[in-house]
């Protein structure tokens, strides 16, 4: 009886539905590809009655890899346009932001305060308290310069 339940296409289709619900409840676009693999595995189980559970899991694993690969390629060719393209790029979001020097910049190196944290900074010599702006960022270091007087 238990073997029949595991071999049933309903188990795979149920898994596909649960994964689809999981995709809707969590951010990202990964579970949908695994859900597709589960649904196709369920169709295999329907078309080939008595398909051994080991073979079903091998089919599912192979389809997971194939579906994830295909999904990744599709998203590379069709990127999702974001309303905030720098959403996950904290360093790029800092460009143009005003900063205050907290450790004097001497010989091109010092520290600046950005919001509630301090960052290593490179730029022209500046005393503590000077107001500069971020012109670029790389890792945990920002490049700063004097604000333009436009």
C-alpha cells in the first residue's frame, strides 16, 4: 500500500503544488523550477504505471537540474527590470551621498561616517569634520571628493 502511495503521480503533483505555493510566499524565482520538475515527474508516473520509486527520484533530480539550468538561461536572456536597479548593491547606492570625515584623510586614506556607520575612505586630504561626497565605492572602501560648487 505504501509503495503505491509513493509511486502515485498524486504525490508528485502535490509536491509541485506545495512548491508553487512556496514560490508565491517567498521572494525569488527558484522553487518554481523545482515545482515544474515535480509536475513532470508526476506525469511520468502517470504514463508509466509501476515506475520504481528510485527511478522516479532520479527523474526528479535530473529534471530539477535541467529546469533550473533552463530557468537560469531564460532569466539571463530576459532580465527582470527593477524599479530600483541598485536595490542589492549597497556600495552603488552610496555614490553622491554626503559624508563627514571622522578620521582625517591623510596621504589619501582615512575614515568617513555614512549614516550610522564608518567606512574606510580614499580621497584628498581633509580634516575631521570636513563634508565630502562619495564618488565611487569598492568593497568596504569609498572614494570621496569635495562637493562640486555647481
